C-alpha cells in the first residue's frame, strides 16, 4: 500500500470511528445538550479548516477571506431552504440537502470568479486581495434584502424592498439584521458532510491535479517549465476549497437561530487559519486534531474557570509566533540539529560501549 | 458646498492613510514583508494617547511624545523579536508570524482595555473650527461663529481636526522626503531597498537600517493614530485593523515600495472612500475601497508609481 493511501486511511478511519463513537454515546443519551452543540460547531470548523488547508497547505498561498466563502454558502443556503420549506412546502431533509448543495455551488462559482484575478497574484498580494474579497462578500450580504409574499420574491439592495403584501410577508434575508434559517443541522448531518468532504479532499490532493498544485507550491517556475498549467490547477484547488467552505457555511447557518453577516469577518478567517497552521500545513489530520483540541478545550474549561477562556486567543497568538520561529528561524533550526546530533552521539557512544563490553 | 466639504474630509482622511501607508511601503521596500501588525501599532498608539491624555499629570505635548515613543519602541521590538529571525525564511512563514503579532497585540488590548470602545478626546477639543463659510458674508478663519446672534449657520465648516490632519501629514511627508534624499541614513535606506546584498558589501549596516525603517514607520503610525482618533473620536482594540488594511491598499494603489506613491495613493483612497460613502452608500464604502485594490492589481499590478520588476530564476 502506498504511504499516502495508508495515511489517508488512518485519518479517514479515525474520523469515522470518532463520529460513530460519539454518535452512539449521543443516542444512548450520555451527552448533554451543550456537548452536542459543541460537537456540531467543532465539526463545522473542521470542514472549514480542512478546506482552508487545501489553499494554504497544498497550494502554499495564504487566503484570508475564507469566512467570505462561508458567508456565501450560509446566506445562499438559507435563502433556498427558507423558500423551499415555506413557499414550496418541501420536506425538511430535501430542502436542507438542496440548500447545502446550493450553498457549496454558489461558493464555488464565487470562488472561481474571484480566483481568476486572485490566482494571477502570489504571496502578500494574494493574501491581501483575498482579505479584500472576504470583506466585499460580507458587505454584499449586509446589503441584500429578500422578502417573499403572495406575489413572489422581492429583492432589495441597500434598502428593503417596498410594496409588499403585509399579510403574507416573509422576510428571508434582512441585510445587516441577518437571517433566521430553520434549525436543521444536527450531529449526523455534520458527520456525513465532514466525511464526504474528507474523501473529496483526499482524492483531490492525491490526484494528478493535487500533485501539480504541490509542485507549483514548491517551485513555481520549475513547475511552469515542465509544462504544468499553473493557473488552471491553482484555480481548481481554490474553487474546491471555496465550495467546501460554502458547505461549512451552510451547516453553520442552519445550526444557529439567527445569523448576522458580520459574523463572517476577518477574525473568523484568522481563527480558521490558526487551526490550519497549528495543525500543520498540508496535513488534513493535523487540521482535524488542532480544531478539536483548540475548540474543545476552551469550551470544556468554560465550565471550570471563565478567566482561562479569556486568555485563549492570546495564547494562540503566542503559540503561532513561536511555532513559526521554531520551524523557520535559522537559529532554531541549527539548535534543533545540534540537539539531534547530540542524541545521535549519545546513542553511538552507548552502542560503542556495549559493543566494546562484548569484546572484552 | 457639500462636495467641497466632502472632498476636504476625504483629503484629510487620505493624508492619515498616507501616513500609515508610508510605514507599510517603507517596510515592504526594505524588508520585503507585509507587516500585518502595522495597523495594530496604530491601535496601541491610540490607547497610549488616550491613557496619557486622560491622566491629569500629563500635558498634551508630553502625551504626544509618549505616544510616539511607545509606538517606535514597539515597532523595533516586534522587528527584532519576531521578524529578524525569519529574514531568509519562506514568505508564508513571515506572513503568518506577522498575523500572529497582529493577533497578539489585539488580544493584549482586549484583555487590558476590554472590548468596549472608548471615547477619545480630540487634541483640538475646544478649538474653533478652521474655516466657516457663510453665504453672502464670506469666510471666517479660526473663529467661533460670529453670526450666532443673527441666527446664521455656516454653509461650509472645516473642522480643526481636518485641517490639522492635512497640515501635519504634509509637513511629515516633506520632512521624510528630505530625510531620505539628503541624509546618510536615508540614502542607506534607499540602497537597502534597491539591493540588500550590495548595500551590505558597501558597508551599510543593513540590520540597523531595517530597524530604523521600522522605527520611522511606527512613529508615523503613532502620529496617524492621534490624528485619526481625533477625527473619529473612538478607540477599541479593533480600531487599527481596518485603517491598517486600507492603508495597505493605498500603498499598493500608489505602487508598493514607492514613497511618493504611498502619499498619492493614500490621499486618493481617502477621497474615494469619503465620496463613495456620501454619494453611493455608507454601507458599501469599504467594499468600494477593496474593489479599487482589485482593479488596480488586475490592470496595473505595480501601482501608479511602481516600477516593473521581472522575476529572475
């Protein structure tokens, strides 16, 4: 078996087992509602962080607008699910499935459109442009109003639509006041979407396209010179990453009673980035573990001591800086090598001693 | 009249952006890195000014000195601790570290100053407006409304803060241009941004020059912080991040690495923001600012004043 296949199987199997165990515990009634809510949110963040890992880890570009794609997924899915349930009378499961797919599709379309200019850039410029797009998407949904009545749908931009039949009025998107999607997300849906997304991501990373992306990451010019269509593969990975973020946004939207567009801001993108970086760039397993650990620990500590939770973000920031220095600063790289060399020497000495002893 | 007033407000905001953008562009030119924490240095400067100005023992000039000193020291310390060890590392690592520093400063501010925004007293508080124009009566400078008894209201008012922001920024920009072109240290900065290796071979202390750049950039951020908090009298741990990012947009707009570019880009961006806020939609003005960035990067990625760089293998 190939090493990557084995690795993927471990990651996927581990996640599957975790989901099944938690699911059984939940069905047996061993978990309280707070823990269950926490698990749903963690699952959603895992989907978001693994998808961001595709851009940051595999593509090697820093995207600071991931929350923007979640925002698209969230609000477009909320529109679809509310219309389907309230106006078309569709059953919940069907409406929700279609809503998640629609959210992912819309995020993919926007990811593709945004990717066309963005993927021409690299490094710092790319980071700041994705940040800009994230903010643009957020303010877009801050300004969109959709209301339905017996005459159909009414759209408004920057102002709520007028001339609405008040008796049958139903506000779907309310601009900066957000939207109230039906509460449909539960543990099983999140687990299913998470597993599907993992399969998609693993297949992509291990495919020819995924390897092309990694080649571009490691040496842009060398990859170009061997005939890799750099922009195409980068665009592909970026779009896929956006689509999965859209699905995560759709789930997130349907897990809360009321959602405001301003929730999907720069800080959310950074939080997801922290999970990805601390978990390890390019490692899906790392993202999963880091998200669980970093999200669950403060959630569990909250019950014990509120003070610790306040310091959480501060500690993340310090860990982030220290990790980058430890991994990349020449001083620390040398130090690590010296330590390694010392250990090796000790081992060799020990081996010499034992062998010498045997001779004597 | 409202157009002129908006235009002047835009230039005033734009000159603040220009001051911040100068910090970005100088650091980018020399250290080839995007200092994400630059916006948060503004925030720290704002709090330093707020705390010293609310203290009774501290006169205004001293609190300005303290603010500038705090920011300068902070900028140099950040450079020494977080960025210097990573000078030859991949850009992604440097960028993530910079985001980490920005996050750290924000959270320290959140813990020590709480998330509630505080009301900042303007440095020109109590001073009369710079200019008031009355229809049919002409203009009045540096005076409170002389026609209050007649019940006449000015058709155009330019506040002291707006005036100060423009004057101080222009003065600083002139000084900075002179410093860079005329002094030894300034020319060393130019040499480092042109070719760091060659500059080192010519006997320039590259590390010292980079520290100096961070010091100057942070000092400018401190001035910008005071001017901005006076014009928009509120301060919170997130005050710096948006203006910081917009100033970066201004730096890119003008051509990153170019000092006149940062000034022009900053002023243009400020005018675009205020005019779009007034004539299009206040909700969408941020989106429009970022659209400018995207259009610039697609049409002319090197900005207005930037040089074209070709990549060598």
